[in-house]
């Protein structure tokens, strides 16, 4: 997963290029795909939170 985060006094922005993950929409679009070989949405959410925490810590280290 690639992420980019930035903060200023007026704007906070976070972009994430997410990998494939299990969802109802994906299972409809790719019915022959085995959902057990891709991560769950909860797993991806945990990774995003971890990335945000790491980004925040790096920003605080600069101050």
C-alpha cells in the first residue's frame, strides 16, 4: 500500500492507493475470484490506521 499524508494549518490530506480487498462489490465484479486469497477490509483498515499513526509521529518529531 502506498500512502501520502500532509498537514498544514488550513488543510489535512491523506491519500491511499489501496490493494484489492474483500467486499460484496468485489465479489460481484469478480465472482470467480477466491476471496480467501485477498485481505479483509478490516486488515486494510488496520494498515491505514498504522500508517496514519506513523505519519503523525514523524510529523511530531519534526516539531
